[in-house]
């Protein structure tokens, strides 16, 4: 069905790029396992050194891992593209964002499910999930593992709060810059009050906490192959400081 992708490398490249973007937007671990089973490559999906882990932890190399997996599956059999297209979320996303390309490879949109809209977690959902995940890591893998989870949760939470009130931020903004944008522009953090100056000084001090969290996550946690990890007691300090920020903003931004 997709023989033209074997003959036209440019077309194949455009399909891979579109599919990678769709997967970054909508796929979870279950979707990947379904693809693995359908393509007869579940051992590859499960055995990939980074794919599911980087998805779970929100690591920067996830996009590269997605490219690797797509290329492996299409190189194994170009007809494995059908496995991706049988995923309703992927099919709807591709038709919504790349309909011309879908027609170019010989597909028709009949029978597709309604356009997929990724679910948006509320601020409270994000906070509660982050805290539950961190509690589990504290109990099983230790606080050092929790540092990476807290960092990822804070980043996603800050980004969602900026988007919710129309604050424009850079696509690759750090947690420090996202927090700064929130503090300066979110209406709930600029309401005045008798002690607003004092509270603002506390909020400003959190910026240095977040900047340090960013450094420790990259260089002293299990997020990467770091040799000198944080001690348990120091990692607990980082996690608890981060949770304080989450708790405050969760209530303040409601």
C-alpha cells in the first residue's frame, strides 16, 4: 500500500517528520505498546534504552528517540505505517494538520474519528499528579529520583498556567523564565494587598531556588548519566522546596 514511500525518499521524509510531530503531541506509553504489538516489534519498543523512559520523564532526547523508533519500524516494513494510522489519535491529528500529505500517500479521510484534541489537565490535576509521583519515588527509588520528576512537573505546570492566561513564552523556555513570566504577568499574582511587597520578595527568592533546581536536575540527578548525585537529605530539601512552590501557586492561581 505504501510502496511509493520506498521509491520517494523525500515523501518518506515528510511522512516521518509529520508522524514524529503527531507522536510528540499525543502518544503515551500505551500507544507505543499497541504499535509494537501490531507491528510484531514489541520487544524493540520495550527494549529501547530510552524511548519509554524519556517519554515518562519528559526528557529532552524524547524527540530523537521517536525518530529512531519510526525509522526502525518503517525500515523493518514500510507497511508498518498502517499501524500508526490505525491509532485514532494519530490519524485524526495527521488529517487535521497534514491532510494534503495524507492524500499524497494515497489515503482518504472517510471513517475517521472526530478530530483529536489532547486533554488539558487542570492546574490541580498537574500538582496532585506531581506530588503523588514524587511521594512514590521518595518511598521506592529515593529523593534523588524524585528531583527529576519534580523538575518535569514544575516545567509543565508553569507552561500550562502561562498558556491559560495568554502569557507569551519561548517554546524552549526554562522553568526559571516561565516562573518569571508568571510572577510578572499573571493577574492572580499582581493583586496588590497590604503585604504585597513582602510577598513579592519571597516569590522573587524562589527564582534562585528554581534556577538551582534546573542545574541539579541536569547535573546531580538520575535524569542523565551523572556520577556525583545528590545525597538523599539534599535531594529531599530540593523536592520539598519545589513542593512548597507548587502548593502556593496551586491555591493562588485558582
